[in-house]
């Protein structure tokens, strides 16, 4: 689609013709000759100066792209990953910013080490909540820092960015993501839904007329989608992910053991003894924290059975999202899912026994992605590699 300004009218028009003739609107039928009504219902023009100008504009647009660079970002609640076209994933850091007043003290891994350990003057902030931006200014600083750290190469122009986002966000939340990236230095911003990016990243045949199902369990949200012919047939987004599981463990330790633990300890419990389904050999670990009653340090032993029971309600939310998505699957695609099953990505895919739980609840084959933590970022990168038109509308 070519967009230009008619000198006589001074207004932007659109033309889809590719035969060297240009028209001034978009309401009519196909053209036959110059001066006759075209698709736009406006007489066609074949002014060589206008044609040359448009051709030069397209060339300059491509030339500008050569002096920029394209990156894909998985802007996650827990972690941010950056994929640079032709280079792969070059950055993987926690989505955390340490602030001292209005000043940024640390970002990423350095900031995460400060969580729960900072003096009163330093606050560790996670600018994303449930997969969307909760603090616009801090998010801008974080994105800017990550881009500068990831791009050793310097360009005459800023990067063009493709950002993955949860499928259930509002238009306001979409705009917040776009504005944050633009203020961080991006010259063009496009968005892609996380389940689509995850499907591309794990290698599902998303362009073919075959039904594929992806479950992406991230830090803030769980995205479930059925995909076919480069589109999402149906998707379900739940604000239940790794962070919700950690919060549940924190509350369980307080209720069951009167022990106060921080988010890092809760995450460690989830990783070391957490499970979604009974294990052949149950696990246990010692947990250190502060006794709520005495205020003194305390150590307790927890077993995988009790953590699994504590996580049951949150896991039921994920299972329910999967079942609801299957209920909306068109009959023509249901047979594909029966044969191909479900692919699980995201950090939550690493929870022990999750595949067994989903298989028990759906009777479908369950596959855990080879690198579930990188699936969305890999998907943004592959999409940039395979499609040259991503930023054509910018």
C-alpha cells in the first residue's frame, strides 16, 4: 500500500495499484486506463514526477532500515530477553530496577540481588505486573538500559523493535508498551501476541492449515492458544503464572509454619521441591526464614507433598484455562490436537509433574519445549528473520 499527499488537495490517500498508475482515494473498482475511475473511484494519474517521488520514498525507507537494526523483546514480568536479528538471544536478565528516589541504581541481575536486601533509601521495583507495564517511567529506563547493554553495535538510527505481549491486554496497555519502547529510543515498534511468538519459537507449523496448541506459563500470565494458518483461532489469558505460585508458597509458609520468607526463598522452594503431580520419589528441603511470633531466625523442613497441595488451587486455574480453550476448538482442528497434542513453554513448564497433570486432565499428549524459557524470545527473532514486512506500516 502506497500512501502519499496529492498536491492539489493536500490530503493523504492510499493506493493499491501496482501498474505505474496512481489514484486518489479508495472507493471504486479496478482501473483500465489513465483518466478512468480506479479502485478508488478517482481518475488515475500517471505523472512521472509523482511516480518517481514515490519510488524514491520507498527506496529511502529501505535505506533507512539498513542503518538501523531489528530486535525482538520478550518483555516478561519476571525476565526480559532480547533477540537481535542475525545474532540470536543476546540478553537474558530479570525485569527488576533498583531506584533511589528518581535515580536508577541498578537494573536486571544486579537489581534482583538487591530484592529484600536494600536499605530504606533504595527500592527494588518490578515495572511489569501480570505481563503488562505497571510503572511507565521505570519500564522506559529498564528497556533503554537493556537495549544499550545488548547492542554493542552502534547505528545511525535507533532499533526497530518487535515486542511480545499477553493476548488479553487492553488497548491502553498496548499503548503503554509501545510508548515505553518509543521513549527508550525505538524508531519503530510492532507487537506480537505471546502465544503466537511462543508457537513460532518452539517450531510449531503455525503457517499451515493444521491445528496446534501452545500453553505459555510465564511469570505473570498463562497464555493458552490454538493456532492455525498464521492466526490465533482461540486464546485464553489468565493472570496466573510463576509469581502467583511464589506468592502462594509464601502464604503457605506463614500459615503452616508461622515462617516469614521472601519472594526469592519462595521461588527457591518452588524450584527445588515444587511439583504439580505425585512424584516417584518425593523431595524435601530445609527453609530458613523469620518466625512471625518471636521475630528470630528459624529453620523448618518442607516436603514436596505439602507444597503440591498448596499450589493446587493455582494449578487448577491453569488446567481450567487449557480445558476451556479445548472446549472452543473447532471440530476440524480437534483431530489435529488429538494427534499432535499440546506444547508447553515458559518458565512454568519446568515445574515437576506438570506434563503428567495436563495429560491426566486432557488425555492429550503433552510436550515440554526444549528451551521453554527462551520460546517467546526465539519466536520474535524467527518472525523477524522470516518476514521482511514487519515494519512496513511504520
